[in-house]
């Protein structure tokens, strides 16, 4: 079987779909302005520059909840759906089911607004992990459910389109981008079932006062059953851009089609049975099952290592096609600062950051090493080098690409735009280095350091963490300023006059090695593997939780950190 040759780089789309995608790109971007500002606030609290419980009426934990929920849940979900519409529409060449796409948009937007109200009014300061006994207003949980259902509708509406494409192209491989989007949403679907159970059966009844207590370890395990595949739901759309666009932007071809398919399919199987690596310190789960999850976690890193070598080979091929020479000299021929191939910089910078995010992920996964860094500021350093590195850069780059091509508007400040990813990289690397150092020294995450470890008036003050903390602060400020520049470019482009009718226009890569490997031609066996692995990985931990004797926890109150039954 050969790959579907994509003869087009540009597809005219129906006006309705255009509106849907542009809304799904612009709406979360407006919220992101708030999410990013809350990030700056975190930096100032943690630097000890703000030394109070709240600033401008925003409580530390309220700001942290807004930062995590908007940046990591809302922005990412909207982008994945919008990008999914764009890829399925352009790579199959078939019109989408517009009614379903509108319903998806309405539910996702309604859910987001519903969850936003309690977050903004301070009645849902439960962070993006919403662990009980932190308790939110029911509207927060119901809003999240609507957001998820909206994203499911989009996914389900693509299935008949792709099935029809397959019937019409019997001896052709599914386009790589379509496979990547399906992998993204299969991982998302698997992930969201346990969190739906957590929200519908534990949190909403508890939050409505129908049940007096909640089973905390069970809620936490259901959350991480969702929470780890969630990170691959973030990563997979970025991987779709890496595999289908980056080699073309580099001037060449994808080194191996098989590597792309293997990566997407392997992540379907191994994204979910590893959530307990977030719970190595959880008392109710035995070490045996923690070790099994640690082992599976090492296996989930394999496709990222395959990706590293495949993309490096693809970039080298592209560079040599354009005159690149020598062992290292070929790097110079890559379009790092080419305003016409500006997306290359967004993708390349993300890859660079991910080298460090990936290595620190392996550290976290190593059961005993994690005990040193768990719940310290090492953790936000790791996840800023993953979700805020490759994922975020690909998503903001992808948003700008969709905005400018679909609306037919030239990007404003093109020469500034090429610098955005490198400034962001400088910010992330400086920020994370500071947090890694203080994390290893024991600085806690999710803590208002301005009231404690960063406050000379506090008995907890740690002067030896100061230098690294300054690095973290400088990095955070660079990130904030970079995003201000990006917002000028994004909203400047949005508000300018169009110069063409607008179409879906992507760089589309063809494979250099188009291998014909039967094992990666069908999603089905990988789905079966995913289900088997989930049964193996989670049956006994759930049995252990059921056997454990814990009292249900009453709600936590910030006014009284000791849980009270009254
Ligand atoms: Fe993670 C915690 C383990 C990847 C996100 N992770 C988190 C949290 C988040 C997160 C948000 O085992 C915190 C959750 C919370 O709030 O508590 N993570 C891993 C492992 C990987 C990994 C093994 N994480 C990610 C990705 C994320 C993400 C991806 C978001 C998108 N993580 C953990 C663990 C914890 C954890 C534990 C819990 C710890 C605790 O105690 O709570 C792996 O998938 C990483 C594999 C990646 C690689 C890197 C490949 C490199 C590439 C770049 C190549 C570069 C090129 C350019 C070609 C092996 C692809 C070359 C250019 C040059 C100039 C040289």
C-alpha cells in the first residue's frame, strides 16, 4: 500500500466551516490573554515580589486555577478540535458534517463560559487537577463535562467522513495527518471516560450536597487515569504538525512514513495504562502496581525517541536537498529565520525544548528518583518544557497559520513573528532552569512563596534558593513579554483587512521512505492492545482501593486547613 499523495497544498472550504474554525481559534486566544496574565501573577507571587494572599482581588489559588484551566484545558481542547476539523477536511478532501461541528462549538463554548463564572468569582479555586477535598461550585464541573462532550461530538462526526474516504481509496494508506488526528481523539476519548465517572458520580453529587463526603484516593486515581493520557492528547496534534509539516518546511521529505504511523499508534496503546506514575506516593496503591506503571511509562517514551531521530533525519534531508553540507554544517541551511517559512521556527524551537522536557520526564518516571522531585517546583519546570514547550509553540503557531490562511489575511509584523519561538525558548529555558534547581532543593510547587520561602520575614525563608528563584522570575517575565508580542501579531492579523478569499493552506510533506508495514495499517489491533493494557494496569489498583479503609473526606476550607465535619 502506498501513501495517499496529497496533490494540494490549499483547499477551499465551506463558509460555515471557516467561521467555526476561526471562532475556535480566536475565542480561546482571548481567554489565553487572561491565562497568560495569571502566569505572570504566579511568577510574582513565587518570586516574593507580591507578599499577600491575593493581588488586585485575585487569590493565589484562584489565579493558579485560571492559569492551568485556561492554558492547559480550554486552549488546548479548542485548538485540537479546530485543527482536527482542518486536517480531516483538507487531507480527505471531503466536506464535514457542519451541523455536528456547530453543536460541538456551542457545547464547548457554553461549557467553558459556565466553568469560567465560578473560577472568576472565586468559588472554584481547585486547580486544574480539581482534587477533592478541594471543592468547586457545581457549575465548574458541569462546564467541564460540556466542554468534553462538545469535543467528542466533533470526533464522532469525523468517523463517517473518514470511513467513506477509505471506501473510495481501497488500496491507499490513511493520510498520516488523519491517522494522527484519530490517534489524538482516541486517546482523548479513552482518557475522558474515567474523569467523566469521577465528575458525574463523585464530584457533582458531593458538590451539590447530595453526598456528605468523597472518596479522595478513588477520585485521584480516576483523575490520573485521565491526566496522563491528557498529556498525549496535547502532544499528538503537535506531532501531527511535526510529521506532516516540518519536513516540508525544512525543504525536504519525511524520512520515514512508518515512524509516523508507529508513533501515533503506539501512543494509542500506551498513553493510558501509566497514570499511577503521578501517584508513586499514594498510600492506597501497592509498590507492585506502581512498578508496573513505571515500566509502561518507559515504553511510552519510545515513540518520542523515534520521533527525535526521524525528525532530525528529515531536517537533515531537507537541508542537504538545499545545499547543506558537512557533518554539522547542514544545520546552517535550515530556515530558522525565514519569514515565509516562519512556522519552521515554532516547530523547531519546540523540539529543542522537548529534549529537556523528555529527559526530565524519564527522571520523573524512575520510581525512586521521583521521590526527590515529586510535588516540588521541578514539576512545573518539567511540564513547562513539555506542554508549554513543543505543544504550546505548535498550537500558537498553528493558530496563527489557520487564522491567516483561512481568513486570507497577511500576518502583521512578519519579521518580529520569526523571533517569537526563540524568545519563548529563552524564557522557558531560563524559567525552568531556576525551577529545576530550587525543586531539587525541596521548594514546593503550588505554594504562595511570597508568604513563606521567599519572604525574609517568614521563619520558612530560604536565602540559598534566591539565585535560582531570580532565574525563574526572569524567565517567567520573558515568557510573558513574548506572549504580549505574539498577541499583538495574532490580534493585529485578526483585525486587519483580508487580501485574498482565504483557504485551508498547509505545508504538506511526502515520505522519503514509504514503507509498507502491515502492523501499522489498521487502528483496530492497537485499540485492542490499549484495552488489554488498561485492564492489566488498572484492575488490581482499583481492587486495592476498594479494599483500603479510608474515611471519606469532607470539604476542605481555606479558612481552616484541617478538614472539619461541620
Ligand atoms: Fe510528564 C508530570 C513522565 C512527557 C506533561 N508531565 C507531568 C505533569 C505534566 C506533564 C503537566 O513519570 C504534571 C502533572 C501535575 O500537575 O502533577 N512525562 C513523563 C515521561 C514523558 C513525559 C516519561 N509530560 C510529557 C509530555 C507532557 C507532559 C509530552 C505534556 C505535553 N511526567 C512524567 C511523570 C510525571 C509527569 C512521571 C509525574 C511526576 C510527579 O511526581 O508528579 C515522556 O513521554 C517523555 C518522552 C520524550 C522524549 C524526548 C524526545 C525528544 C524530542 C526532541 C528531538 C529534538 C530534535 C531537535 C530533533 C524522550 C522528540 C534537535 C535540535 C538540536 C539543536 C539538537
